[in-house]
């Protein structure tokens, strides 16, 4: 038995040793490859590739050999690695902000960039929109004023308006005074009126830095109006401004700060003329905000009967459910005691038998409110006026009858 145990122990040690030798050799090969890349030793890299080393191998920090070669400006080694099957789109397996091969090629030489390596990577199929979670290759090239690389990236299909946290490529080019790059980006379709997190456009940044030629170019460039302009004008009922913005092709369906569209604000505030202008210009009445509520919901909630009629005529869907408990506009109008709105919605085709996420229909909701406010009235003491006692239960009883006449099921 003792001999058998000794034999098993020996076998385990032998296998462990073989595994260790294999791992250690692999680690040694990786070290050799990265050392050869740093030193620009193409012969050593070629030898390691021929020995069968994985061209996508990474170092202990998660950086790929192709990324290291691109950063060091080693064109011949980049070609070798790509030919051996290195993945040009391999991302750095580390913290956000670290670079891929493309980002490294754009940034090497203290931002001077390496056009030839960028071209090699693009020809190998690298994503021209490759970024690092903070910025993109195009933004970096624009910032460093590298016209040739900007041109290469745009030809390869880089999105001129793509960004992560801060500025677009156009904003960066305007900020640093790269007139030629500003012109290239505009020609490629860059949107001049996009704003960064501080509300600044490329024009504002150029103005701030005093680049008058760029200011002149950007002031003449046409693009979408910043969405908050039309949203604010809609909210305030500024018809004159709305007309000017629509003429300038303002973006109708974008949401300001991801909250509400211009049509939602107009509907909420009962700005019928503004809503008419927006709808005529093609605003979508069925877009919802973060809660799923549409312009029709806001009009109904605030008791704007004519606005509700206008939106229904414009094909607003009364049966869209919100993300809050699956509530429809008919349910909301009922909860708010908007008797006339309920009638208009039913006439506009609202389905009274839809159930919310709790399985309740609008008729059930109306009955519940009628019961609650009836009980509140009955139990009200002299001088005691809470919110529930202020509501007239008859409103909800009337809504119950309206729903029944419309064919709502019990």
C-alpha cells in the first residue's frame, strides 16, 4: 500500500513538473516576443512566429504584441504579426483608457502618429471607430492635428460624430485650431451643432480659443439645431422661434437631457398652435420618454382636451402602455378624474379592456376610485379636508357609466 502511495505521489509530481515546464516555457516565449518588439528585433520576432508562438499572446498586463509593436512604431513587426494572424481588433485586456493597436499607432511618437502602421491596421480590417472607452482614434488624430491619419480613418468609415465622454473629433479640431481637419470633418458629414457635456459646440470652442477662421467656417456650416432650443421654445409657446427652427430643420424627435421631446412639452403646457406646427413638420406623436409616456399622455394628464383631439387626429396611439405598471393614457385620465378626456379617448379608439401589469382594466380602476372617494366623503369630519375628501366621487361614478356605455367589460 505504501509503495502504491509513493508511486501515485511520484506520478503527481511528474505531471506537475511537465505542466510547470510547459507554462514556464510559454511565459519565456512571451517575454522574448515582447522584448524583441521593444527592441525592434524583427529577426527574433520572425523566429518566434515560426516556432509557433500565438501572435495574439499578451503580456502580464494584458497588452497584445500587436499593440506594443504599434506603440513602438515597429512597422515591419506589425506586418509580421498581422501576416501571422494577429487580431487587429484585439482590445487591451486591462483598465478603461488603455489602448488598442490602432489607438497606439495614432498616439505613438508623442501624438505624432504613424500613418503607415494605421494604414496597415485598417487594411487588416481594424474597426476605424476603435476607442478605449474615453476617446477614439479619430478624436485623437484630430486633437494632435494629424491630417493624414484623419483622412485615412474617414475613408475607412470612421464616424465623425462618435464620442464617449467628452468632445467629438470636430470639437477637438476646433479647440486646437486645426482648420484643415475641421474642413475635412465637415465634408465627411460631421454635425457642427452637437454639444458636449458642458453645452458647448465646436463653434463655441473655436470662439473661446480665438480661432477666427474656424469660427467663420463653423458659423456657415449647416446642421441640426441643438435640441434644447426647440424644446424650450415649445415649452414657452414661442411660435416665432418654432417657425424659424423648423425652417432650419431642427431635430423634432430628440429628447432634451433624455427627458421629453418638444411635442411632449407643447402637449403638457397646452400649446396647441406649437403642437400643430411640430406635427405638420413631421414630429412623431408616439415617441415615449424614459417612463414610456407619450405626448398624448401629458396632454390627457393635464386636461388639455383640444390637444388630445389634435394628437389623436395625428394618429397618436391611445393604447401605448407606460413603463409604470403598464398604464395606458385612458387609465391615467380615469385616475386623474378627467371625464371629458376619457370621452375623447374612447371616441378616438382607446381600448377600455386592456389590462395593466396588475391585471386591472380601466373600468376596475374607475370603480376603485369611486369607492375610495365615496368612503372618504362619508367619513369626513367637520374641518377635516384631506386630499381624498376633496375629490368628488360622482366624477368617477360618471366615468364608470361612460366606460360601460363604450362597452367596457366588467
